[in-house]
């Protein structure tokens, strides 16, 4: 309990002060990363929160960025580690708003989304999702739908899925791929954010052919049509989207 609480205190100080960043830089590898091998979920959860707070403070050029990536990957993406659902939810929730400047984290985040069907459905597909997670030392955190968070970059898992399809040489999107793509785009009630329009154009370019193929599936044709129309009618993307479809 003391180790979990100490990590929680570090995270809190990091959120509110710059003074501790240098101290964490010096102790991260020698002390903090050793806690990866602890079996208690509260240690894992607090390590993830601390790492995400660090990612929010610097980009991939920082001296300990790689160590933070490795820690998160070992915690969340190790096939030999059996994580409890609370840790996975915390990992996805906190990572979702801080990974933009950390490209090495994109596939890690996306792989976790793809791996856990029920958690994906809650955090990505349910706007009303709301869960309070309580720690033994009294800390309570609230987990909500990640699509509603400030800093959420929905194009990241969409482009990662496009890369996965190419690497796997798949001819069509898998159900889990569709759940992520359609779930993210469905939540964009006001269209694609203007500051993300370049990335969303790239999403359309990479996934267009696969989405058009899915139009032939009677189970998906309505949702795919809505998705394609969102690109076609978006003021920042429509011109290029229409040209690409016309060239088919």
C-alpha cells in the first residue's frame, strides 16, 4: 500500500509542479521501473498514471522518453502479464490524451484497444460510460468515454489500423477494426476538428478502399455510409474526399 501511495503522491506533485521533473528523471530507471514486476494492480495503475503524466510534460526527444515507453509497453502489452480490467481501463484512459507527441506509443495504444473487446466497447463506444475506481489508500479516479476527452486524437488508432492491415495483407477490415473506426468517427458530432484535418485526410486516403468494400456487407452498409458521408460533407476534407471517390 505504501509503494502504491508513494507513486500516487509523485503523480499528484508532477501534475502541479515542475520542480519534481528532474528528480524523477534521475530516479526513473533505477527505482520506478523496478516496480513493473510487482503483482499488485494498484502499483501497475499508479505507474501508468505517473508515466502518462510524464508524457504530458515532454515529447519523444526527452532523455527518458524511451524508458517511459518501455515501461508502459511492459505493463500493458506483455502477453505473459495478466492485468485486471481496472488497470487496462486506466491505461487507455490516461494514454488517450497524452500520446500525440509520442509516435512509438501509437501501436501500443491501438493494440490494447484491439485486444480487449468489452473494455473497448465501454471506453470507445459508450458516451455514457462512467466508472469510479477506488484505491486502498483512499484515492478515487473517474474513468469516462475517451472520445470525449480534451486532447483525444482519434486519427491515431485509425491510422494504426491502416498500417496493421497493410502489414498483415488483409483484404478487408476485421470487426474489431470497424468498431474502433466507426466508434471514433461516430462521436465526431461537429465534424473533424480543423486542427486535425491533415491527419483525418490521411485516414481517409489510407482506409477509403477498405470502407468502400464494406459497403457491400448488408450488416455494415448503413454505418459505413454514414462514416463516408461524414468525410464527404466535412468542410475541411470534402473536396479531397470527393476527388478520391470519383477516381475509383
